[in-house]
């Protein structure tokens, strides 16, 4: 009687070796390589912010009132490659001194929503002008730092940009999200 090929133990062993090798190859080479290629193409880089031409024409603390006039320019660059774009829906600047916020100002973008394409740069010009009434407690806390900075003429003012936007990968858009940049 002829022998059935499926009963041959050497054939079963060969098939098991081929299946194990294929599974091992997929797990250790094909999936990681395709994942790395995906990351290289679609992993978005952070938006680049550069501040230049800052001008502080007034920063006076009189009694419990802070008078300020600060303007500066910011370049916003999308360093990503072709498929990654950025939609900006809202931008707001927040200024603080000695960890106390003293001003908030909306930043006007060229259009709403504003699309910042790949390898593209746009410029915005936030400014803060006005006065802030301080509580006597806040005044007592910052007066020493203010006096020491006023004597040198260099003030430690931190400006944060609050963004609301989304990323675009080709034709796919991510959900709307908030970001905060310094």
C-alpha cells in the first residue's frame, strides 16, 4: 500500500521549521522595520518658535499698580516633511513676572484657521500694553525682585504661547488639541 505524504515525519518537521522561521522573521525584522519606516515618515517634529526684536518700553511699579508696554516678534516654523501640516485655530500670549501673570493678549494669525505647511515659517507680533493692579500681598512679594531688576535694567519676564490646533498627515487630521510653548 502506498504511503500517504502527510504521514511522513520529515515533511511535518520541514513545514514546522519553515513556519517558525517565517514567524520569527516577521516578529523580529518585518514588523520593526515597517514601524521604523512609518515613524520616519509620519513622526511629527515640534513646532519651532523663535523670539526676536523684543522691546520693553515701560515696566514700572508704582504703589500697587504695574504699568507695562512690551512687544516682540515671533517666528513659527513647521520643520516637518511633506505629509505633515499644522492647523492653528487660536493663539494667545501670556506674560508673567516672578511667576505671577500680569497680562494676556490674543495673537492675530494671518487667517483663521491658519494652515502652516511643511517647511514653512510665519511671523506673529504679540504685544502687551496696559496696567495691572496688584494686591498688597502680591506687591509685597515682588517689590524686592522688581527693585533689584530695576537697578540693573534687566527684567525677568516669561512669555508663554497657548495654541489650539491640530496636525494633518496627508488627508488625515488629528483632533483639536491645546499646546503650550515657552
